[in-house]
């Protein structure tokens, strides 16, 4: 954990969801194939070598966004976090990780982050103490801590001041409100929920067939999975709104990429 950890955590979900927005059924089938390959490799004792992050040539200023810099340190911290996840996935699937592509994705995501935060700060969005505390509790849950107070204590031990922590949490609340403002009603309909359930059920059955399992897995009922599906669809819609906002803001922004 370091002084940039909280802000990285705040936007980690958006980065992951933006990547997921481009997925479709064919990609789901490919995931099933990868899972079967992973199991076969494990049985054969194959273990591809884990690559190392390549940060050579990364400039001190990765990008400038309306006069605000994305520093090498900021980029490196996010890149190393993303690299660990992607490298593990590549190792398990036997595929090679394209680090140049990942660097560009991370740089673009940081530019988008700067644009959205700038827009949130430019609008007259008010944040209450109750909203800050609720967001702190949610972030604590994501990091498997019991409370927002415990999260604040952990960050203070790493050198962050209480003022800095609260400022970043307030920024997150502003961003959440900005996305809600831009997206309007993002609650999925009953039809969307049932369609997502059927797609998920079909994908699990397809993956079971591809993995060579003899019996089809027992999929939980629609009512059991409904809360999870609803949360997932809301997050997907929020990610789509976020992505559209970034695209609109970037069209009128002064952005210089140095990577």
C-alpha cells in the first residue's frame, strides 16, 4: 500500500469494467477454451515463465491533460498493478502479454481519469460528510477491511494525511455523482435481468462442455442470482456512461501523449 493506493483502488473497478464493455459471446467462448487449456496445462505440469514489467523508456511526464501532468510515478504504480493481473492471465492461458498495448491502455485510462476528475471539480457538486463516510466504508469492504475508520488508519500508517485521504474520497463521491448525473436512471429492467441470466447460464453450460466435464453444473435459480446480476448490469451501465463521458471530454480537451 502506498500514497497513491487509495486513488488506484477508486478507479480500478472502472478500468476493469471498461475492458469488459467490449466483450461478447465469442469472447466468452474463448474464455472457456482458455480455461480448458489451463486445466490441460496444469495436468501436464506445464508452467509458462512469468514475464517482467518493461518500464524502459517511460518519460517523466507520460501525458499532459489540460495543463495537468500524468507523471511517470503515477503511471508506473498503475501499470505495475495492471501488469501483475494481465501477466498472470497470460501465463495461465499460455498467451504472450503485449506490454506496449498495455502501456497505451494504462496511459489512456489515466488521461480519462484526469478528465473526469477535472469535470467533477468544475461542476457545482456538493458532498456531505455522510456521503464521504459511506464511500469510505465501501472502499474498506473492497479492501477486506471492517470499516472506513480502519481504512483511514491503514492509510495514515503509510504516510497519507487525514486531509489527503478525505480529499480523495470526496473526489470519488463527486465522480460517482457526475456519472449518475450523466447516466440518469441506470436500473436494469426485468427483461434485461432475465436476458443476462439466460446468457450467463448458457455460458456456464458451454464452458462445462468445453472442459470435458461429464455432468452439467447446477446453475442457481434466477431469483438467487438476481441481486448479483442487477449489480453487475448497473456497473456495466456506469462504465459505459464513464467511457462516453471520457470520449466527449477528450474531444474538447488539450491532451498531449508522450508515451
